[in-house]
C-alpha cells in the first residue's frame, strides 16, 4: 500500500469494504422509524425506498423473501416502523438499511395492547372451551352484526339465499372500524338479545390491516360476546387474521362467507336426510308388523278346541289299548312257547307226576293272565268313557241346553266373559240352545265379589291297584 508521509492511503473499494466490515454486527438488529419516499417495487419482488425524517434520510431495501410475509404494501408518505441491519452497498458506497420487518407506525403499540388484553381475558377464563355454547343445527332466525354497507354482508346473504331461502335474517348494523366502532358493535349485539327468536349471531367484517380490525380487539366487544345469551360466531377478516373476538366467541370462522356456510346447512340436504330416515323408520315398522302377524297366525294354529282335545284323548287311548293287546299277546305266546318246550323236556324224561302238576300250574297261570288282561282292558274303557262324558259336559253347547247363553261380539270374533269387554250401545250376539239373538247393551254392571268364579278341580277318574 503506498504511504503518504506516515498515513496510509486507501482505495475507494478498500475504504468502502472496511466501513462495511466495521458495521457488520454493530447494527445487526435496529429499529428505525421514518417516512417512506421514492418507493419502487421491482419485477424481482425486491422493494427499494428512502427512509427519511425532517433532518436526514437513509436508503433502504427489503428483499422479496422478507416482504412477502407482510400484510400491507407501503407507499410514499407512509410512516413506518422498520427493523433491520445497517449495511454499506459497496459498488456505490451508499449507507443503507436492509429491512427484515416493516409495519405501519403505531402497529407495534397495538400489538402490545392486543397481547395484554388477550392474556387478561384468558386468565379470567373467557377463552375456555367448556364455556363455549353449541351452535344450533338448523337455526330459524340468524342475527348479523356488521356494517350495512360492507361487502361481507352481501357475501353472507348470498350464501344464505343459496342454502336456505326460508331463513329469517335480523341485521343490527354498526360501524366496524374507526373511533367508537367497538362500542357500537357491543350495542348492536345487545340489541339483538331483545329478539327472542334469534337463535344465532354472526359478528364480523371483511379483511384489513390491524388498525382496520382493531374494533374487534376492544374489551367492550369481547365482554359483550362473552355475556351474550345467544351463541356467537366471530367472522373477522381473512383466514390469517385473528382478533380477541375470535377467542371469546363460541366459534371462529375464517371469513364471513365461511361463517354463513357453517351456520346454515343446505336445506335440500336436510330434506334428503329426513326422507331417508322416514324410509328407514317405515321399513322397520312394516317388518315388525309382518313379524307380529306371522306370530298371530302361528299362535292361532296352536289353539285346540274342546272337541279336538276329546279326539286327541281318544286317539291316545286307542294307542295305549293296542300296545296293551300286543303286549298281552306277546307275553301269552312266550309262555306257551316255554310250556311247549318244558312239555317236550318232560316227555323225554317221562316224569308223569311232575308233568300233571306242571300242567295244572300252567292252566292256572294262563287263566290268571287272561283274567288280568280282561280286567285291565275293562278299567281302561271305563276311564275313557268317564273322560269322554266329562269333556262333553264341559262343552259350551251342553251348557246352552241347561239354560245358559253364549254372548259374543257382533262379528262373532270374540266371546264375552267380562262386562268390561263392552260399552253401552254396543251390538252383541247371544246364542241360545236353539237360535240366537242380536242385542244392544243398555247398561254395564261390574260383578259383585260373590259372583267372581272360584277355582275348582275336576277329577276324571281314579286308578285301582290290586
């Protein structure tokens, strides 16, 4: 390096580089406030501008990787708060600030106020999930709190019209930004509480900057939503916007249109669901009715009349008698066979005296067997006759011959056994031993205690043992 006297001499590039290195790390994250001027946005996405105040100015740049995260685009004359690093652009030797964050002046204080109120209300439990009220499935009337000139209102109305044209709407208009907007929103909410048929409230507006949405971050609005007797859906801004109202409300929707879709189901879908359920219910009722009808037919087939009972008893008695006859015949044949065999053996041995005695015992045994068979058969026939006469005497037609009558409903489907089965004015049929009468009930009397039937036992016969 050339030396001029005792002082070193620098090239322009060398000096600019040394200044740049001296600044590196010294001003790596500084906050600067000022006014934007000469703002230019290049096709590369980078922003170039001048940041100035009343006495100085500083060149600035914000690269696309950082400015794409911002929710606003600055313009000349905007007062901003910038965070970045101080650098030297060596080709021109310009001192500049490279911005990593940019916000309108005042947004920082608003953000601090937002976080403070959020922490306060969270500590009071206003954000707790267990205090959230359920949203009505099919509301009949919905209240809306927003500006009557807002595009958000028209968006919601279009959704309501497309999903359920019969829905009733009550609008409680309010300013949604500016001084005093928060108090107006709270008052508009309270006004809707007076309408007892309002089942759900939508409260919100379209998107905007933090300052534009600030009314929905005010404590008066948060407490009005929290104390509302009607469920509230908050729908403020766009999907990336969150306000205090979103945390306090019973449900948060990302946009007003989304809130309308959540609040109102499509009427055609509901009607289709109802029709499907009615069809399933009708099918279940028809299946149960068919099952019960089959059961009635089955039970009717199991009913046995007195005559049928007598026939079944007679048939069973015939079966028993046949088995007894067959058994007696078999036993007699076996005894004869044994006698014949014994006689043969005796003849071969020629025991005359024993043979005579054996023949006498055989004759007595045969006589006793025949006698026992006849006695048993006679007793069985007597019991059958007693059972037949008893069953015949119990038949309803025999009772008619003794002066009794058989009362039935007019269609003959039901036998009347109790006075509670008919009412005054009913037509009944009374069958006599000969002929029948069509009668009308003139009065109904409850049975006296002494008239109630007493249990009785019927003895069909006794078994004799010998």
